[in-house]
């Protein structure tokens, strides 16, 4: 295992420990990875740089953050999406009642104009389960998972399917008011379909937690028909994920992004969306945050 791979494995282990509430001894990491205490201090420093408040207290790695049991997803909606988006986010409280009744999690929705925040208060030990449930719910919203794959209870499947269909119908009716004066009915229907798909993609992608940039790129590539030039550029980015930041690696990354942007603007937008999700996830690709940051900073 290379140095960067080992660093990622150590940091991933720390994150899993603080999110699950299971104590982790610093000495255990030293022995497992055969590293010095300074290497652990460096790992914790990197985690703090990206917003994870983690320390060694009495020999144990811990997160003194009082918000460690809070999961937050924040989405800024176009005005015409907001009401339907709030309905989808709010329904997650019902999902938790059905799938994780023992967790006792509390779900709240906070609105500030067109920005909507989903807040989930939970015990540290239940966080990973709820994160996975939230991620899978996002996949159902985008259509990546069927309700029958999400639930085993037929009644819950029906309820969720009806909820999503009602939300889509409400959005279609609202959009029809905007498109009443369009001359061509076919164009109206195409725009309506695009609006509904856009909402589901926006909400679902923000709920789904992507564990690493490599996984995100692999998922994107497997679901798209890419031109040879774009596929080659994406392969170059995938290789850079495991590299250290340098002027040469930055230049190669920007060259690959330029190719993708010029060849396939739609795919480039989806690539930036995946990178944005990772940047807001504590389980993002901590070994190479510079790659994620560079993709997010690249002009649209």
C-alpha cells in the first residue's frame, strides 16, 4: 500500500470511529500501520483543516464537537422547485420512522428564502446507519434505486412511491402555469419532464453520500457513454486522485478538465456536482482534497 493510500485508510478509520462513537486508541493506529505518533498528529491536522474537530484525549482519538451527532444537508432551490423540494426532504422523517425506529432521530427543516436545510439530530452510535439510509433515500429520489429495493415492506413501498409521484404531479401542475402561453405542446411536455428530472436530480444528489472521488468518477463513467477524448481525460483525473499536489499534477488536472468541458458540457456539470457533494461530506476523499477543490473551482 502506498503512502497516500495508507494515509487515506488511517483517516477513514478515524472518521468511522468518531461517527460511530466507538473509542479508538492512538496506540492501536500506531501498531496497526507501524507509524510514529507524529504521523497521527499530521492525520488529525489534515482532518481539522477540512472542518472535522478531532483530538487525542487521554490516549483516545475523539471529536469534542457538540454537533458530532448532527447530520445536515443544505440545498438552494430555484423558486419553482422549493415547495416540492421541501416535501421530499420532509418525508425523510417518515423514512426514519419506518427503517430506523430504534434510533430516535429528530428531523427538522429550516428555510431561509430559497435555501432549505435538513437537520437530523441523532446519537453518535446511530450516525452511520442514518447516513446510509439518507444516502439510499437520495438514490431512490434520483431513480438509481427502486422503492422495492429500498423497502421490504410492501405498504412502505406503496407509500413512498405515492409520495414521490404526488410530488412530481404537483411540480408538473405548477410548471404548467409558467408554460401556459407556450405555443407548442410538445415543447411544453419536454420542458415539464426536464423540470421534474432536474428537481429529483438536485435533491437526490445532495442526499447521497459519495465515499471517495474515485468511486464518484467510476460511477459517472459507468453510467455515461463517453467520447474517447472525455474517457481519456477522466482516466487521467482518476489517476491524479492518488497523487500529491504539485505544479505538474495541477497542470495535468486542468488540462483534463479543459478537455471534458470542451467536449461534453453536460458531463462536466455532473462531474462538478459530484465533486461538490464530496466537498460537503466528512467522508470525502481526504487523501487528495486538492483534486476536489480544483474541480469545484474550475469555471463552468
